[in-house]
């Protein structure tokens, strides 16, 4: 989504000026303008920044390239240029912002805002990201990993509203998870908690990028779906599968998106591939339910839409696997935020709602 025209910062400033000129400002008119937060999503190759209001609505957003392999200053400059672009060089706009929340690849320390040593951001080693950004914009700045922040955004403004204990799973090229207990992110002792994607469901399974065998991430994230489909096709099954058609006959070119498209078109092999993934995810979620017994499970990330038709099946597997006899009462919901989860998550870190205190 590109920046919206009806609610850009200059428009906000004009509305605020108009209001001040009349010297009769109703709280209802000023409230959305007083609560603006900048949410920033830093990835290995891009930075996305958005203006988010107090209801969690993303009013405008922008993207710039991330310079992850240069020095620390170049990485910081990429972040500030995204923020500056968002604020469109409007100095008064800065006065409307009451916080900046940043999602960054970890490991990081959310209590100090120091980014420790993310493998895909070699520019930052023990880099005090929150302090450096706060120095420039003179507002409170918070830093978190993206899945924890996305979980908080769902708790504040999304599918988790009204629930006390939330488990969030972002399924994409990896599996990132976040836990929100009593409206606060559960960080553990040093901020390293809630790495649910690296819980193993098979000690003899393939070795995950983290070094452990059989993590749910290596078995059920997007690349695993593609890998499973490729292996089945390579064994000679499904020569007529529309997955093969979508890949123009090249098994090595099969992606998880193709599996999703083929499933939507009624392809049997795609259905079987996704069902295996669903069974693995169900076993994993049953562990989560038996460990945490959350009030709600929220599934987000790029693969979530593909798995949406299987939510009923996951619930059925959960009742089979869980020791918890009331696990059927725990709703399994699709996340409210999609590709913008990082921006909303960053903003949620600075939200003044009781949910983030
Ligand atoms: Zn792992």
C-alpha cells in the first residue's frame, strides 16, 4: 500500500492548524492526531515505516532500501531516511509524533533497545538502536523482534482484542512466534523467549538453520511446503498436478505459493502436501496449548491465508493430540494485520493503551 492522500502528514497539519485557528477544538477532532506513532519494520533488505493512529490504523506508509551489510551508521541512516520520508520533511509533523516503535531482526534486548548480532544485519553489533533514534527524533523509542511486536499489535488492535493470553504465530519463510500475557509481551529473562518456531517435533528430523533437528520452522514454514511438494513430484506422483503446470514443468521451480494456488484450483497433490503440513503444525500447536493454554491462537504471516481453509482440521487434530480436554474452546483466528504486521507491531510497542503497559 502506498501513502494515502487523504490522511498525509501535511493534511494532518492543516487540519490541526484549521482547528487551532478556530480555537474551538473538540476532543473527538484532536484525538486521532494526538495519538500518532511511527511504526518501523526493519528487514534484511528493506525498511518500512508507517504512521499509525491510536486505533491501530495505518494512515500512511513508505519503504526504503535497508543497508544491512555496511557500517552501523549506514544502517541507522536507512532507518532515519524511511522515517524522514514518512514525515515528508515536515518539521511540524514531528511534533505530532509521540513515539517510534521499531521491529528489528534479533537477537536484541528489548529492555535496552540494543540490537545484539542479527545474522542478516551484520551492520549492527551491540548497536543501541533505540537510543540513537531517540537522540534524533526526541521521542520515546522502543525496539522488539517482529513476531513479539506483531503479537502485541494483534492484542491491542487486531484479532486478539478482548483476550487476556495470546499466542501468535507468523508463518512465512520462517516461523516467528510471540506470547502476550495479560496485555504484555512475555520476553523471558533476557528477551530471548518465545522462539516457538524452534521447538522440535522430530529429533531425527532435518537440521534447522538454528542447528537443532526437526524444528517446526524447518518442517512447516513456506520453504518446507515447497520442498515437500517437490519431493512428491520428483518421486513421480502427480504427473498431471497443476503445481507442475504452474512451475512450467520444472520441479525445482516449485514454490509454496504455487502449492497454494494449485490447492485453490482443487489440485489433489497440493491438498495432500498442505494436509501433511497441517498435521505437523497441529502437533506443534498441541504442545503450545498444553504448555500455555492461551485464550486465543492467532495465525499470521504470508502462509496464513493458504492454511486458512484448514483451521477446522487443525482444531480437530488439536482435540486428538492435546491433553487439555477443553482445547476446543480456544479459538484459532487469522491475524488482522497482513504484510503491515511489522509497522503495526512497532506502533503497538509505543501505544498508550493499557494493552502495552
Ligand atoms: Zn530451529
